[in-house]
């Protein structure tokens, strides 16, 4: 299977960590979704990463879909098949994905020329990030074990440290920081670092 990815993408990192935890080897193909001259839209018409090309040529897009596919076919290990435990993991995954969904566009907005930036958008993105991390700090007991939810949260926190280091989020959330430090030491996380 081939994974179109960027090593700066937290969504792609999430999928790569899932694959590593399941013992799945993926062929990694870099994709530049910002390039004007790109035929990546033929792979993924949404033009986002990651995208997974299966051995039969079928393409799966969106990190939750890809992650669940990998777990169904090579697990199940990271997502309970049914019941309250499944919904809990999916809710945790939504929190991690939501953190990424605020952190990534905040990074893009910050990269715009200062006169083109929207202070209101930047405030909204940071508010979402702060509220999500505050919630996780207050509900740290929910982050037990290795599953699609905790992987998504770790990917979101890793990206926050990578792209928004000035936030110093760890200083204000000691329980979450300790949890992340332990999770980040896993082989799957060490094998999928962000650049630099």
C-alpha cells in the first residue's frame, strides 16, 4: 500500500503511527498539496493528505477513514468493534482531530503577510486549541492505553509543539505534558518525527 503524505502533516503522522502500532509497512510517497503544478488531485480530489492507495488501486482519503481501515484489516487493536468503548475512542479521536483542525489553519494564517492575517481567525483557532488542551488536562484519565483516539491526540499535541512552540502549552498543563512525554517516547512516534 502507498501512503501519500508530508512529514509536516499531523494527519499523515497519525496514520503513520497507526500503521507502526499495527506492524504495517507503507510505501511513503511525498505529496505537495500547495504546489500549483500538481496532479495530486487525480489521487485525491480534495487535494489534502494523507491518501492511501490500496493494492487493488482503490484510494482512501481522510485520516480517520484510513486509520479505521488499517485497524479493521490488520487489527483489531486500536478501535473496539462495538459498544461504549468504541464510542469513547471515536470521541477521543475527534478531540485529537479537532486540535489538528485548529492548529493547521492557524499555522497557514500565521504564514500569510501580516497585513493579510485575520486576528479574529487566529484568536478562534487558538481558542479551540486551548479549550481542547484544557479539557484533556482536566480529563487525563480518559487517555489510557493506545488507541486511535490517543494516537490522534498525540499527533495533535506533537504538531502544536512543532508549529506553535511559542504557546508553551506544556507549562500550563502538567498532566497532559507528562502524558504526552510518555506517549512521544513510543517507537511509533520516534519513527515518525516532524522535520527539524
